[in-house]
């Protein structure tokens, strides 16, 4: 009887972990979509190319140091 209780408790815990992982995966997918959309919006904003060049130049400068 004790073994069956332990198995049942473990099954409940595994089910909860599975649900949490599914939620995390969904949130990660939604975050990825959001970031892609934000990047697309930024690309069409005025001054995007100039700002991108500044960031890349700063990155290169920091890399050389």
C-alpha cells in the first residue's frame, strides 16, 4: 500500500512539472514572436540604419579594447 501511495504522489509531481514546462515553452515562444515583431517595427522606423551603425561601431570599439 505504501508503494502505491508513493507512486501516486510521484505521478502528481511529474504531471505538475510537465504542466509547468509546457507553460514555460509557450511563454518562450510568445516572447520570441514579440521580439521578432519589435525588431521588424524598429527596422521601418526613421534613423534605424544610422542607429544600427552606431551600435556596431561601439561594439567594434569595445571589441578592440
